C-alpha cells in the first residue's frame, strides 16, 4: 500500500494465562492511509486496546510487523510518531488541567507560549476553561476524558490513536466532540485511528471501518463508508445511514453468536 502511513501485517498476540496461553489476536492485518479516518469496531476483550499498545510500542506483537511510515515499531516507543489517548484517562495528578493538556506539546518541542495559547483555546472548546487550574481528582470521569482527548488532539503527531475517546460523555457532548474532531481532522489533514463500540459513531466520522471478531480475533469485515462530507447530524436519520448501521449490527451479532 503505497500511501499507507500505518500498517499492521499478520499480527498475532498471545498472553500468558493460568491455563496456558490466551490467543488474543489471530492474524490481524490492517492499514491506515495518510489523511484517512479509520475506526475499529469489536467486542469487549477482542484486543482493540492491545492493538493500540503495540502501535505505541508499549507491547510487542508475538509475531507480525507494524510500520508507521518507514519505522518498524517492534516494541519500541518513538517520540512524535503517534499521539495516543488511552482508554482510561491517564492524567498526572500533580499537574493541573492546563499543564496536563500542555504536556504532549511540550514534550514535542512546542514553545511554552504557543502551548499555553493552544491549551487555553482548546479548553474553551471542550467547555472546561473554568477548570484550567483545577487538579484531575476534582473532575468527573467525563471531564477527565475530555482533557485526555484534548491533550492527544494537541500533541503533534503523524497518526492519532484514540481508544474509545467519548465513552463517558453524554449524547450531546459526545456529538460536539465528534464534530470538533472531524473538523480538526479536515482542517489539519490528520490521520486518525479510532476505537469505538458505537457503530453509529464509527459510521458518522470514518472513511473506513474494520469490524473485529471475538477472540482469537480476526478482521470480520471492512466497510468503506459511502456518505459524502461534510457530514451533519441530519445524516443519522437518513435511510441509507440506518440501513448500513443495521447491516453492521447484524453482521457483528451473527458472528458473535456463531
Ligand atoms: N498484559 C496482559 N496480560 C494478560 N492478558 C492481557 C493483557 N492485556 C490484555 N490482556 C487480555 O487480552 C484480551 C484483550 O484485551 P483488550 O484490553 O485489548 O480488549 P479490548 O478489545 O480493548 O476490550 P474493551 O472493549 O473492553 O476495552 C483480554 O482478554 C485481556 O484480558
Ligand atoms: Mg479496550
């Protein structure tokens, strides 16, 4: 794939388990092209977060290869290639909201003055500017998730990996964040790989969707999302949207009961 910026080739992952080994990933191959918005849908425990740990170089695959651009990510973490929002917001308790948001920018060499400006603008955008001097323990789970999302969004990167970024948000805040993410992605020509349990969220935002099976996990299907951009909320009520949503739902349901 000539313009793919992220490529996973024939990935297997085994974890040690009390009764031997747990085969989590079974021959996963996927790619994300430069500037593409790709989502991964899959059941709980299928290994989606594990895939991200491997992309970030936190865990090595048992076999197979991962490339980001020209770099082979064989269990090595490299600065500046990905920005990663983990499933559990991992904010530093001793840093306040604003300095947590600035962290990814500062680690990647953005000048403090610019980082402060971007952090403040971003906090206003996620509706948390009045909390900028608060510490994470004083925030709700959904607020912490928005801070973690903002930090990933503002960190310079080649690929942005988001692990269920909006799971703790109410429906309206979720829609706001989805729209903002897509707007930033369009403006800055980012490349995004997003994990979600929501078929609707994946369809609304993505160019392509990988649907994963249960463990040992393989790619069940790949969907190219046909809806033109810019997409607006009215798309959710169209017949073609609900039809495709139901088709993916049925596909996942049949396979999980097979
Ligand atoms: N470090 C580890 N050691 C042993 N087993 C692990 C480890 N990390 C993950 N697993 C196992 O691998 C499987 C996949 O876990 P993972 O967190 O990747 O799933 P997931 O698809 O992200 O699930 P969810 O949708 O619930 O977040 C699970 O059965 C989990 O128990
Ligand atoms: Mg997970």
